[in-house]
């Protein structure tokens, strides 16, 4: 799911065991399964790997390819 | 958002370890705790690393926008990778770079530019890596090099293209090498080899660096300076000034291939020849070795050649007595040991012999700097 930004435009997630996808326009900034707390003023999507990949396809993102699935070759 | 200290930032009341943002040209990461990106970063958008934490990239990245490390460390590989990489130029402008491969990697080919003092770390002592084809632009900066020796003594070689020179290279730990087949990107810089660390060569490079040795025989015992090649004819030539730090004893080693020092050996430290090969030192008319510590030949041969254009060189040993210790059994009969091609001012009417058969005698001839040992 897309994390709703706070009143200052920051999206934040400190969950563990999830995939975290940060993107801006069509470019993936960060895509990783991580327990590191992450914040961004771009779009932050947090979910399972399948959910993140669906989001990547839905928004037609590029710029990072998951090493196992070769998403969105550019 | 506010920065709290060097280890975190706050967004509202939340503590954040990684802040990700972007422009049209760069991904920006403000990292306060080790953060891994295992996916392949592609496209034309580059990467900027800020924050004191380590950003670890473990993929064979293909992005072409360049990489800048302003703070903390960008680490390539996490110890399980063999081919992780970043393409193009990595600019170290206050940050550091680390490599952690789980295979020998002889073709790491990204370029590196320093705009501030930086540290390059090689982790995993079991694996050698060569920074092979990229350009190192030192910008007269200081480069600290730390080669982890926890698991082994595999070195880090700098074999890429030589750009602008570094001002200073500090080898803090482990072995750092130059291969004569590369562009000698560490050339010209003053090199300081910490106690127990090592500067080493392969093939026949001309090493023009002024080098300070601070003692020890390197992490593998082969020498603080070491010609690791075993190919006959692979002879490094050291043309700079080698300084032996006061109160230290530094080893220089080689085996089947030779080793030449044509620059001056100076300083108040001592020097030990290790390894079975021949180490030659020779001087010009105006530059003569003047180090004041002791000289020990624990293996191989130390050949002190006469200065160029001097037909009858003369040396003056600092020791007022001559004591020679033998680590191998001398044959019966007469054996001559010539210390160098010339005479000495010292005459040594008596010679002390250690570890020789009973009844062995010796005579020192100062005119030829020759010790004649007679074993009954």
C-alpha cells in the first residue's frame, strides 16, 4: 500500500519483513526487502514482494531491476 | 524532518535510518544505518550517498549517471558477491569506498575521483581484487587504504589508468599492490606503510614514490616491501627515497625474481632482507644510502652495487665490531663473502663468528670488503 505523507509531505515506514518501494515519477529510487526505517518525500509503497511488483507494473516504473525477476528492463 | 545526531534523523517523532529522494539526475540516499540495495540499479539516473552509515550495493549495476559519496561509505558487495559493481566514475568527496567480494575479482573497472581525503577498504582477506581499468584521479588528495586481514592476506591492487596523482597514500593495514602492466595510478604520491602493512609489486614496475616504512614484514611475512612475482625477469625498480622510520625494522623481500632500489635508503631505522632472491641497491654520485640502523640478511642476497662512475667505492660501516651469524651450515674449506663492490674504511682485525663449526676462523679484507671463512 502507498504510505500517506504527513502534513510536511514525508512518508515514513519502519515496519520489518516488508518490501519497500520508493519512486518518483517513473523512476524507482529504492526497492528492497529491508527492516531499515525509511522516509521520503517521494512515493513510498510498502507490501509484499508481489504487491510491490504489481505496483511497479501498474505505474510502469523503471530504473531498478529486481535481481530475480528482471522487472522493467530499461 | 530534522537531523538528530550523526546516527539518525527524525521525521516528525519517527527515527529514520534512511532517507531516499531523487532529482532528474540523481538518486539521493541519506543513510544512518547499514542499508542494502540488492536490486540492479539501471538507467541514466546516478546515485549520491550522504549520511554516516554504509550503503551496500550487491548487484551488477548498470546505471550510467555516476556516483558521489559525500559522507559515510558506499560498499560494493556484501561478502557473498563475485561481480557486484558500479559503472562510471565514483567521486569521493568526503565519503569512503569499500569492496567486499567472495571471489578473486581481477577486473573491477569503475573509475575513482577524490576531491577530499578518503578511505578505500577491501574486506575479505581471502580474496584479491584488482582495480583494473578505470582511472584514478587523485587530485593531490590523501588516500587511506585499509585491507582487512582478519581471514587472510589477499591484497588490493591498483592497476587502472593513472589520472591526476594522489598527494599521499597511507597503507593502514594489509597489502596494497601495483602491477607494472597497469598505469601505476599510485605513482608520484608519498606512501606511508604502517607497521605490519605492505606495499607490493608484480611484473616490473618503476616505483617512483617516496616511501616511508614503519617496520614489520607485512601481513604475510614476505616484507613491508615485496616483489611477489616468481617470474624471472620481473624486477621492480624503486627510484624514490625509502625512509626507515626511527626505531623500526622493516623487511624487504623477493624470491626468484629480482628487486632493485636505485633511490636513497635513509632514516634511523633498520632493514632486513627476507626471501631467497637478490636485492640490489645502488646509488648515484650524489645520492648514497645513509640509513643508520642495522642491516640483517635473513635470507637471500643483498647486493650493494658501486655508485655509478665511481671506480673505487668506499663504504664505512657504523659498527665498530664485525659479528657474522650463519643460518645455514657452511661447507668445509674456504668460502668468501663479498659485502659489496668496493673497499671499506673499517678493517676489523678480529671477527666474531656465530653458529659455525668448532675451529672455524675468518679474516676480513677491507680492500675488497670480503670475509674469508675457513671451516676445518
